[in-house]
């Protein structure tokens, strides 16, 4: 169930304080990959509890990865844990707690396992908001009965807080968590050779877990040489050669090996350390071929410098490391320090609404003629949606009517065109310790477009009320901006259904999302 447990353990570890020597309970650990990760990355001692995977298999895995003395597999059921009270410093659970923890009384016995002042953290599949009727009509073909245990962060916050036994510090969604789940299923499909059945652990294939260190930790699954979430022609040897070129230009970058810290459909990002601060090397996924999506990234370095001059917090000191016929294949830039923005952070700090608005204002006032002269493409969402509608057979007259009504609303807007990020999501905004927006990442989609495009994805992440507040705070906003953003968000799955949408979207779920949103 769910994505790779090591990815989930990495995400939770960014919110918990884990130190060497701590005792941790990993509840429902499965194959103990998360337990091994915590022991190796943080030096904690882990009791790996599961009812379905035998301890002998897990101790073998832990020993193979050098932590057989710090991972203790236990065969036990969640309601019959064989530990003394106050034994652990931290309790964690990945994709398991919802099977037993929705019971109103379970937290009472579970919390007794942790010391006073200790920590409890879980990652579970869930919903953005609670649903009144189950199953939802558009998900009926895919619904399984035990999905009734899926709940929203707000539900989990209330579920724990009402007991009075714990103080809930964070209850939030993982940014783009569904993408991790989908990516893991795709990896398992490739390994198992069973398309659509990729929910397992791919145990029939020998896996190597790569433990890669960043400021906290990062992990990726590697099979053979270099396999990431999407296919790539980049090899480890090519990365080493690129890093050599980087060090020729930046001798201050040390000899520590590069660390894969992020990836997108077209890009792999590697962290490099230096005494005066970290760097990021971004490489085309099709290396040695350059980026070609939307005309390549010929304009990116000069445009980034202009954006920074205008106060937009894109990464500093961007430099092309290698190019082919004027199109970059690798770009080096300063690493932005801070935390990825989450919905909980926005709800907790109302000033972030104004700060997001300020970032958008500063980008949207840039000279679009200058941007186009640099090679930034012009876009028109109405044309894109019309072309997609012509290419897709919706086979539902009511759905088609609703889609056309949305398009008519967009066409009624005055043609406003500004420089847009075009992939403005919370995961691309980095927040400094003081609450300021320290970074706006990923300029691969940038273009001249309707400003509503930059607020569309925020509708799904923050909700209509928060987006309306951002629009109100914007100096460059227009009266119909929030409504237009909501319309673009609702129509977006139509683009995923069109030819080519499978390269970046999720056509398998796009229709059901379109039916639900429009």
C-alpha cells in the first residue's frame, strides 16, 4: 500500500527530531526498509514490528545493510505490543497506522509506549478533505472497501487532539504525495512486468538501497546503474564527468560525491557541497541531449538574473556548465536553504499569503517583450484547452457542456498576458526560518500567459478561500483572477487526456478528476 516506505520515512524525518541513541518503534514496518533507513541515517535504535513479515527476513535485511545491531525485528500485533511503558523516544509508522489507529481508543494504549515529551509520527494514505458519501461516484470502479480508513489531515488532527493525550504539532499533506505513489507503482510495474499491479514491494528482484546524504537525508531506489522515478539516459559516469567540469569552474566545491536531491520529468538535480554554501547541478534527463521541452532552456540563465534583479527569489549565480548547439544540458546554481512550503505553514502564518502575492507581483510585472526576445515562449490556455477538447472524445454530453462553459468563462476575460511561472506549486516555494520566501524553483515551464495559470494549482493545494486572499493581496491582480484560476484548475485534467499528456500527467485518473472538478 502506498509509495516506497523509504521516501515516506525521509519526509517524516524532516518533521521529527531524531538523534543517535534514541529508541524508536517502527509500527507495521513491513520489510523493515524504513527501520533500516532510520538506523543508518540517524543512528537510532529501531524495534521493527510487523504481523505479516517474519523477523528472520527482516534481521537478514538489516544485517546486509550494516545495522543488524540497531534494528530489532519483532513479530507482534498492534493491540498486543510486548514493550514496557515509556520505553521509546519516538513512535513512527508508514502506511500502516490507518489499519488500526482509526479506533478512538487506540491512541491511548499506543501512546503509553513513548516517554513523556517523546514524539509520535505517522504517514498514511489519505484525502485532501473528508467525503460525505463513500465511495465517490467517479471513483466507484477503483474503490476498495478498506479505503474507508483514508482520512484528511484535519480529521487526523481532531482524532488525536480530542484525546488530550498528545499535542498535535503538524497534520498536513505531503506535497505531491500522489506523484510518489504513482512513481513507485510504475517502478514496481517495470520490475514485476505486471502493468497496473505495481503496489507491491518488487521482492522478486534484488534491490539496492542507496543511502545518499544531504543536509538531512535523501534516498532513492537504484537498480543496476542509475534508475530513477522516470527513465533517463544519464549515467553515473556522466555525472562524475560533469562534476569535474563544475569543479574546474568552481574550485571551492569540495570532493564530496554529488547527491541526487530531486528529480522531475525532464531534470535530475544533484547537491554539491562547498564551505560557503551548497550548489545544485541540474542535468537534462536525456543527457547528453539538451533540454528541448518548450524550446529548451537557452533563455533560463539570463532570465534568472533578470528575475533576481527584480526581487524574484530564484536561485542565484546560475551558470551553464555544458550545452549543445546553444541549448544547455547542465546548469549550476546556488542551493536555496529552507523548507518546502506546505498548506499547514500557510494556514499557520497568514503573512505567507501576502509573501506569495509579492512573489507573483514581482514576476508578473517583468517586460514580456524582453522575455520573448530572450526565447521565452508565448502561451494561451484557451487555445490549449480548445485543441485538447477537439482531440479527446469525452463521450458524455453533460461533461462536454460543462467543459465548454468553463472555456467560455475564460474567453470572456480581457486578454491579460504576463510572465508566468506556469508550474507555481507549493513544492516549488522554499521558506526560510524567518518565514520569508527564500526560493522559487523550477523555471522549466516559464512562459508569457494568463496570470490565472500561476494561481490554478494553488486551488488544489490551498483551496479557493486562500487563493482569493492571495489575489486580493496582489497589486497586479484583476477582478476575475481567482475565478479564472479555479476554472483553469478544473479544466487541467483535459490536457492530460490529450495526445502527449501521458508524458507529464496521469491520463489514467484524469477523466475522473475532470468529472469531479468541472
